[in-house]
C-alpha cells in the first residue's frame, strides 16, 4: 500500500509505517494541482493542513483508501464526499489534547493575573502592585462548550483549583467525575469563565455572537483554543469594550486561512483585530495550543497506530469506530452535527453545535454502507432467483456482464428444444446462485470494497 505524505511530521510516523510494510513517498512542496495529477497512484494520504482535500481532488484519487490527518479536526477535508467514496478518515485528537488543555489553562491564568501586561510594565520600569491584583479561579464556575477530547482534558486539569466545572454538549449523558453536564441556559446563567471546545462546522460558524454573549447573566472570561471561525470577532470586541467579557484568551482567529499556516490574504489588519492586539485584557497566540514538542510525537504515533491497526488487521469495525473526528475523531470521521440554532435559547442564534474533537460513540452505518447493504440484498436475491438472466449484474452497474448473461440466458430459452439450451441455462443458473450466495454472506464493508469501490465483476 502506497502512502503519500504531504507535510513533514515526526520521523516515527514514516518509520513505523515502513516497518509495517507500507511504502512511503514524501512530497512536501509541490503545489496542489501537481499532487492532484499523481494522486491516483496512492492508496493513502497523510497531511496536516497544507491544503484542502475537496471533491475535485478526491475524484482524482481513484485508488485512495484513507486520509490521515496529523491533528484533531477534519474541516480541511470534504468528509461527506470522502465517506461516500468509502475513504476512511483518520484523525488524532488524542495526540494533542494534553497540549491544548495546558495551553488553555495557561491562557486563563495569564488573563486573570494580567501576567503579559505586568511583564511589560516591569520591563519598562513600572512597579504597580495594588493596581495589578489578580483574580483566583477557586470558587468560580467554569463552563465548557463541547466535551470531547479537548474539553475533557481541560476539565481534568481544573480539578485541583477548587472550582465548579460544568459543560454543555449536544450529545447527552457524557458527564464524568471532572465535570457536570448542564443545559446551555444553565451554563449561561452560572458561568464565570467560558471555554470553547467545538469543531468547525457550518453550524458552529459565528456561534459566539452578540446574541450568544448577551444570553449570559454575568460578565465572564472567554477562552477559545478550538476554531477561530466559531467566533464573530466584531461582536467579541464589542463585548470586551462593554465589559460583558472581562478578558479573552484566543489561540485561534477567524482571519486564519484554511491551512492554519498563515493569517491574512493581504497586508490589511481588520479593525476588530487591531483592537485585540492593543487590548490589555486579551491574550493571543498563533494557533499553537496543540503545538508542543510532545504532541508532535503523540500525534504521529496516534495516526500511525490507527492506520496500522486497520489496514494490517483488516479490522474494519474498529476503523469505523475510531474514524471520523474521527472524528476524536475529531477528530477526527462522523455523523452530521446537529444545528445548534434549533437548541439555542430564545433570542440566540448559532449558539452551539456539537462537541470539539470528540470521540464518536456508536452511530448508524454511514450512507455508503447503507446503500451497499441495499444493493447487496437486492443483487443477492435476484442472483439466486434470476441469476441465469444476469439481472443482478445490472443492479450493481455491471452492464456489459449483465448483457452477456442476459443474451446467453435468452439463447438458452430459445434453444431449449435442444440439449445445449439446457446446459446454457444450467450454467448461467449456477453462476447466479454462487454469486448470490457470495453477495449475501459478505459484510457490507467487504461487499462495498469488492463490488462497488474496486468493481470486481465476477465471483
């Protein structure tokens, strides 16, 4: 199995895949169009965020079996289309959850103790103590929005601060000993600190907006180490100016490009961002919350382990459970997220949808497997009953083979008065019977891979 690596990662990723028998090719600099021209040669892709994997790219990747992302989210991949094509999606939210949790905690402590601000003062010979009293986390209520890998890791690290940790998530029944699950309305009534841990989807776009902020009873500290486009920056700035938000720790910004490697498409700084970089109660970092020395190795290890576990053991069931955002999974692959606007309190829009980087519970089979199951049953039954006429071949789209069997079957009927006609009908019937039994005894995934994806025409 040939794998194309599009971004540099920890060496162990290449080493472990090679040791497991995979063939690695590295192409870190060619433009997307050049990669698209050669992608048909590969069974797998491993990347971080170099460029987006869209429908056109996926159509060119005719032999692609998986995409591994060395990161937590999968928003730079057209997941629905990849799933439709039967391509596995592998993400690694387990690899950088510790890094994200510690960075989020660091930002919170920085904000509440004005560390960046007072550091600048002292460096400039200013020594103010009374004016720079900090605020303690103890006794506060921390509200998490999204309780997947990242949210759970942050909650665990808050445990020693003697604070109350609550969270809101669209998935019910996922509370643990580190945090209590509540409604969004309850969180908005009680939270002193709010931390965002959601994935990027259409429904999470600008979910933190003026209506969402106004829904909080108290002024609060705000942290975002998830995705920048989940926050309407102009509305955030207005809340900072009014004091509704006491301070903000932002590792991500809505101005980031989809690759996350650069920020602006031109040299102009948006007005809202100009305010953020000048504000004393704002802490900024360049999308590095999950970017530690340790997480680089962990992310690579998680992706390598998942790829090896699935494609060396043929454990398709395990893959489907780890897969999509995968899925965390995210990561991660992935059921559609629920539109938060249907759950939001009155007057709130785009409040929340889904949990950030969460591990998937069991979900119903993806659409491509449901479709494969229907074709498998129909083709199998028709093969057993009418196999001598090749009707089942047309169900699977094998029109040439179907025409051959149909012609031979009709020829058998026409020549039934002769002995050869019976032999023709018997042979065609046996072929249909065997194929029908094979279809019906295969798993949906095997049937999809063999007869729909790889187009094997005969048994």
